[in-house]
C-alpha cells in the first residue's frame, strides 16, 4: 500500500513543483496533472513523488487530522509537534 499525502504547492518550474507539508519540502512531479496543471497555493495529493490530484484545502486538513488520529493510536505516548490538522 502506498500512502498519498496532501501537500501545498510553494513554487512551480515546468512539470516540477516544490511542495510543503508539516515543515518538510519535497520536489514533486506534476506530470500526471499535465492536462490541468495546478497553481502555486493549490493542495495536491502526493504519492511516490508524483502529484496525482488537486484537493481542496479543507480535504487536505481533514486528511492530516485522520493521519494524526492514526498515529496517535499507533503510538499513544508520542508527542505531536503540529497542531492537529495543520499542514504547515
């Protein structure tokens, strides 16, 4: 199983985008979205280095809330470094 992670686009250079989530930056390919390229500020779901769809900010935040809940269940003693649901 491969998990898709919501990230916000910070900058775009051709079919590559610098994306950010939880303080981590990644260079992501936009090749799979070439028919309708996203713009800076859009949220995209990223899996294995490729953005595969654009999502709303609300859906991105909901995804992170769910991921936070899953992580809390897996490791109840862990301390969260981010506000639940925050993407930055």
